[in-house]
C-alpha cells in the first residue's frame, strides 16, 4: 500500500512540476515591473540616423513599385528590402530599454507616417483602392452640388456619414490644392495624430511610456493599420476620433468639478463628430464607454467617488444617444448594410468549424503570396499569441490592489471586483477577440468581419502584449537575450501587419477584377471620353471596376441595378438576352452600358466581376455574354476601342 502511494506520487510529480512551470509562465507575477531608468533627453544621433534610414528605405520602396509596374523581376527585392529598412531599425530602437520618452514618441510618429507613405507609393498620383473611389465621388459631388447627403448608389450608407468629405473639401477650398493632394496631406496628419493619441492613452492607463510605446508598435501589427486605416475612407478619420475620445476620457479620470465638466463637453463634441463620420466606429465607442461605465459601477472601491461614477455614466449615455439620434434623423440603413455581411460571415465560419458544405464563394482561391511573406504573417500571429498568453493575467494584475501582488491573489481580487482601473480590465478582456478575428479571416465570406474586428481588438492586444514583454520576457533587468529578442519579436509583429495588410502590395500589370490592380490608363481614358463626348450625369452600368472609373473620372450616374429588383450582373451573365431581361432593360432608365472584353481573358481575381454575392462565383465570363448586345434591336455601339465597348441603350426606351 505504501509502495503504491509512493509510486503514484512519483508519477504525479513530473506532471505537477510541468503544471507549475506553465502557471509560472502565464501567471500574474509582475517581476518588478517597468524599472528602467530612461534618460531625460532624446538621443539626437539616433533620431537623425533613423530619419536617414527611413528616407533611403522609402526610395527603395518607390523603386520597387516602379519596377513592379514595368513587370521587372527585381521589384519584390527592392520593395521588401525597403520595407524591412522602414520597419526593423525604427522598431528596435523604440522597443529598446532605456530610451527617452520623447525619443520613443518621435520615432513612433516617424514610423507611422513612413508606413503611410509606404502605402502611398502604391499609387502616388491618384486614388487606387475601391473605397477611396467611393469617397472621392462623394467629395466631388459635395464640391460641385454644394449639398450634403446626396445619394451614392455604390455605397448608399456613406451619404449619411459625410465628415471626411466635409473636412477634405473645406481644406481644398481654403488652399486651392487638388482633392487627391488634400486627401494625402490630411491622411498623413491623421496618421500622426492617431499614433500620438494612442501613445498618450496607453501611457495614461499604465503610467509607463515604455509599455505605451511597445503597445503602439504591437498595434501597428494589425492587418488594417498600414493600408485599410490609411486610405481615403470614412474609417480613417473615424478611428482617429475614436482614439482621441479614449485618450481624453482616460486623461480626465482623476479630474473633478469644472475640469471634469470641460472634459465631458470635449468628449461630447468628439462623439458628435464621430457620429457623422462612421457607424461601426461610433458603435464601438458606445460599447467601450458603456462597458467601462458598467465596470466602474460594479467594482468595489470605497475610494471611488460618486461624482466619478456619475460622470462615467454620463459619458456612456452621450456615446450611445448622440449616434443613435443621428441614425434616427437620417433613416440610416445600417442593419440592411451590415446584416448580410455578418450573416454570411458567421455561416462560413460555422461551416468551416463543423465541416459541413460551404458556399461556392468559399472555394474561390485568393491571390497567393510568396512563401516568406506568408511565413512572416504566420510568425507574427504566433508571436502575438505568445504575448497574449504571457501578458493576459499580468495585465489584470497591474490593476489589482497594490497590497495583493503575490501568487494568484491579484486575479482573486479581480474576480471579487476589486481593481484600480476599469480601462485596463476592459482592454485585457477585449484582447480575447484576437483569436476570433483570426478565425474569421480564414474564410472568404468572414474575412471582412475579421479584418474590421482587428482594428478594435488590437487596442487591447497592444496593451496585453506590451505588459507580457515588460513583465515577463524582460523582467527586472533586460540583459543578454532578454534585451535583444523581445524588440526583434516586436519588429516581426510590425512586419506581419505589413504583410497581412494587402494580398498584392506591389503594383503590377493589369489583372481581371482585382480592384486596385484593375485600375489602369485604358479604363480611365474611356471614362474621360464619356465625360467629354457624352457629358456628365448619364445613367451607366458596368462591372465593379469600370463603375468606379465612370463615376469618378467620368462623373457619370452609375447604377448597380437595372431596376430595384434586378442587379446589372444578371443581364451580363447570359449568352442571350431573354425576354424578361430585355423587358427589364427596356423599362429601365439606363442610358448606357459599358462592356469590358478584358474580363473574358481570365477568371476574377477576387472571385466576382460585379458584386460579391454573385451566384456564379469564380466563373469566367465569355465573349458571347458581353457581345450579345450587338444583336439587340434598339442598342447601338457609341464607343469601341477593341476592348471597352459603350452601348447606347436609349433606343430601347424610344429615345433618340
């Protein structure tokens, strides 16, 4: 009996030791915290050297983009060499121990703006991305009509959120600059403002400039940071307003009296600005401040003043009520716009988890990236996961009562609703959304959900990973590998944000139905011809890319439907025009139809030619389908350059 007992103990001992090791890695031990002694002044030599390195790196990126346009094989080498030079040296210096606060902040702004111009090199003389054209059209409409809330058939919901267009056109009117130049300068300023506000927000809630800097670097590893948040779109200005709201709210947490009231007024103004900027970002701010108020109301802290709870509650009410009033005032089709995206995304994710049949769109293969690029993205995800595992409980422990810092007592205190700062608790819990966002990105239909989630989830991810690095991987004294490896890991995370930000970061020759890669001179010239010879304002329909060009360069009234019930893709996707389609065209108010024969040369890169919900996902168009209009009585060709054909449909309506 005794022998059996000792045998059992011997067998259990290794497992117990292994469990203690795991708990020691993920546990809440803060290991002395941020104890570095940073210099008072910035090192000007490092700043000057890194500015020069970044300038040379951007030249390499520009050379790589130019080589890509010409189809040279050297393009990837130039582009990725420049990208590494932009990211790695600056990231290493920012994350290095014993760097002055001012130097960290300056280099963060330098890196953020450098990554913005890194994105701009893709198309330095004009807009390139799909959403940019949608807002360019809205800005041009505002400039010419001098009226707000004009309908935008390509993005109906955008007309209710004109903040970006208002700011851009105001600057254009004041300076006389072209719209693209104004947009580029505005976005560069917004990028610097974003990273500064994010740094101040993290610094305020953690009390550490070092944690704040590493958290900002981790946030740059988000897949939306380099491209999606840097394009001319309402998300770009809205997210800056979001971070400003979070920063002002955190800075005002200890204020009382008139000072707190002034901060509340400022938050109300920022929330009102956000309400007319973007729906999803306004919803996130309402969620964040609402949850923050709930956590403040639930935590047990005798030192927490009643006035502070009331102020927090008032802030949450403002964040919910102001955007809601805006939605009610303008009849915003928010649910109709976002509902189908969420539904199809969840269905695709559930199908992948359960192994059931998936929609046809899930079988579309996106453009493949080089192996090293994919490995960088995967390594960045792995490093973020390790950072979350080692930082989650430590992040919670940071805000536990100061007298409860040993063992798992800080977590026990948190579970008993005893913490010092609800912001840290909320952001730590928000970081749990990271694996969910990654799971959505593994599906075609759920990719958009995961991408949008990442923008907000990474606010929490940045904090947790930074705490894990400071309090576990580096600890009290960062020496040897502890001094070098964590900054290197952060550099990989930032590089992962670049590699995950775009499937085709290098501009190349024309590709079929590939959004930015499909925008080239022939399509632009055709749209300019339509504007000059047909006049602006004609009712047009075409494929997804040519609609953008006709609406922006051609200033035409483009339509996605030929009538309220039938999408234009239906009349393109037939070898012959059936009686129902002919009747629909004849009864429509369309003036012209543009057919692009280049669509018949390859399957669509993104899986669709016209709309993401096409029933024939990935199926290549045939020449017969596009040329069938030659045989339709009442339809004439008014333009034909061998690839692009403009059909005049007015004869179908009895018009000249």
